[in-house]
C-alpha cells in the first residue's frame, strides 16, 4: 500500500478516534505529500521519495526536541516526541547500531574500503544502502569507526 493511501486511511481513523496529536501529525505528512506532488519537479512519488520525505520530517522533529530540551521546554519536547513516534510508524523498521555496523563492514569489504582515505567511497554506498532505516549521523560514526580500525 502506498504511503498516500495509508495516510488517508489513518487520517479517517484519527478523526473518528479523536486523537488530536495523531491527526495533526498525519495531516502534516499529508501536506508534505501534496506539496511534493504539486512541486512540478516531474518526479514520481515512489517508495524512495516516501522514505526521503518521512526521514526529513523525522529529522526536523529530532532537531526540535533537542532545541526545546536545551531551552528547558520539556512540554514542547514531549509533543515533538509524540509526533516523531507517529512519523516513525510510517518509516521502515529502524536498525540498531550493531545491525548498521554489520552492513557497513560488509559494504567496506565489497568495495575494498580499508582506510580513512576510502571514506568518500564507503559513505555514499552506506547511505544509499541504509537510507530511511537509520540516522545519517549513526552511519557516519560507524563508517569512521570501521575505517579507523584498519
């Protein structure tokens, strides 16, 4: 099922249940989809674009949580966390660091990346492979760790 169809279905369910936070979060995702479709970029809304759109929304929430916590606004941070949880429901299962490291090591072996100089080869391959399944900061840290061990 496409994200757009799932969002529309979940929007109706959230309306019926009266879950205002879920409703507003789903509406924001729906707005992002509509914005993408009307952008005139000529791109087709496929699974890759869905993941990109949702990852961006999740990243914004994570940044907001950090900023609110730094400002001592736990009330606003908790709202952002709840929205992030709703968004994460639509993203593929997130990998833990051990799983990411296993994939990065396998990629490094496949492309022959063994030293820090190979970062420019390994990082793009790792990002492409792990897109939407983990945070880019985690990927970068693990790529650096794997390359520094050799």
